[in-house]
C-alpha cells in the first residue's frame, strides 16, 4: 500500500497537492489541498494499481452501510462472433459482472 500511496498522486498529477495515509491494511485516505483535484480524481471513477481496483468516495463522518461497496464501471466488448452479437448475449455477460443499469447496443452500427 505504501507504493500506491506515493504513486497515485503522481499519476493524478497532483503529487505536490495530495498525500495518502494508510488507515488499515485494506483502507486508505487521500488528503487533497484543492477541491478541483478531488473532483477530478472522483470524476474518473474506478482507479487501479497493481491489478487492484480502488473504490474511492468523498469522506463522510458517518458512512452509510453500503459505503465503498460498489463502483460504476464501463465495459466494452470486442471481437464477439457474429452470431453472438445480440442483446441477449450482452445482457448475459453484463449480468455476470454485476448490476446492470444501461446496455448501449446498436446492432445497426455493427455493419
């Protein structure tokens, strides 16, 4: 975690305006000097470091029960065989990933 806490501010290009703290073996906190930096990092959604996903949210004093238990992701599927280019196939794959809110599928754009 120490490497991640030092590296992420460099990736975000806020290395002189943010610092990371280890809270537990699994939880961390970043402290930002500028509100715009916090907004930029949170707007990007899910971040990864060394193949680990990082769910990030703004700190709240009394977090709700589902705090940091999910993250929005966008998945793009490539190279599906022609007979699998159906909404049913895409829906089946998406259901295996998690809760699905929107499936953007336009079969006319495939040809």
